[in-house]
């Protein structure tokens, strides 16, 4: 039969979540909206889940408690304090690195761009940008992907509306990527039962917090940077992290990246670039 002779790449599961920072610590930034993904090779899905289960047991996270960047009041993680949260987060990120997981996070400063659009409308725009970057990563590896998102709030009506709006991405692609790399419409699952979605919550929230200048994110920057997808010139800008409007020096201050480049131009800047915004300081005061 024909299908027995066809070749295809491996499958990667793409777990997506969103985050925001309404009042960043960093001077010059407004309301940040973010959506991002952790991209997990199919053969690593179960091993990562097992690794996270072992981490939970060692730290003492109760069975059934969801791991969240902002845990529910009264939960073990909320009551455990900063040391418990930091230990869990660092071990989760290291486990992700050990299992060849990669991350892509798109961050929009909604106070500086797309200001005439509602937050929901701007969110749909950055979902499109994420879809493009994930498709490009899959194309780099000649793989295909399935995207899984946390169930949206608002019940089945909201979920149906959201899925209908995202269907166009998988059926038509975008101006910059053809359809076909993501092989199904974006599906949803309850994050409470999906450890990879809990990882996505951590990665997207921490990456956004680091750009915003918050210590909770900056303390994790070394591990976050190791997870980030990189483009063909080896930098994360436009690949593992997408900022709009782009502020190249923030890659240096938030993640210690020393290069910003465009593969299409075969060049870029060494960071920090003093002629650009945040060229001489990180935009944070000493009281942070």
C-alpha cells in the first residue's frame, strides 16, 4: 500500500499557554500579553511526565494538586514559600532540558502596539505568530506537530468559539507559513491532568516575568535560555522569544544573550547595543 512507503518526520506535541504582566517593573514597558509553547518530541512525552511525577513526590506536592505559576490560595505550593517554589521550578525546567523539550514565547507590549484592539483580539494575533514560529521549528526538523492548549475559561461556548477561530490557522496557514506542519486543529485539554501543560504555564509565565524585570523570572533565566528554540544563526530573537515591538537589548538583560540577528540579513548586533533602547542600563531601579 502507498502509505507504507511514505516517509514522514517524527511527531512533536506542542503544549501552549498564555500569561501577562500588567505592570512590569522595567521602565518603558506597558501591559505585556504573552502566549507560548513547549514543544515535546513524541518519545519524550511519557518520560517527562514520569520525571515530573518523581519531582513532585520528592518535594511533597500532594497528588492531584496542579502546578501553577500562581498557585491557588491555601494550596501546598502557595503555603510552601519561595524556596519550595524555586526548587520545583528549577527541577521542572532542568527535566525539560534533559528531555529535549524546546520553548517558544511570543510577547506583545499591548500598551505600545495593537492598542486599538481588545486584549482578546491582540491575543489572537500573537497566537498566529506563535503558530508561525512553531511551524518553522517543525519544518527545520522535517517533523509534524499537534498543538494542545489549556481549556479556555467560559465553558463549552467559549471553547467552541475559540476553536472555530483557530481552525483557520491549521487549514489555511498564514502569510509566512503554509499549512500542513500542524496536522490537526488546535485541541484543548484540562491542564490539571496534563503535566506538559503545567510546564507550559511555568515557561510562558517565567519568560514573560523575566522580560518584565521581575526577580521570579530573572532567577530562572539560565534554565529558560537553555530551553529556547534558536534560529539558524544561533540566536533566540524571533525564534525562542518574539518581542513586539522588538527591543533587542532586552534579550541581554533578561536572558544574558549577547547576540541579536536576522538570518535573512545574515547579520545583526552584539548586545548590549548602546545605540538602542536599554543600551546602557536594564531599565530597573535598585529597589527591585
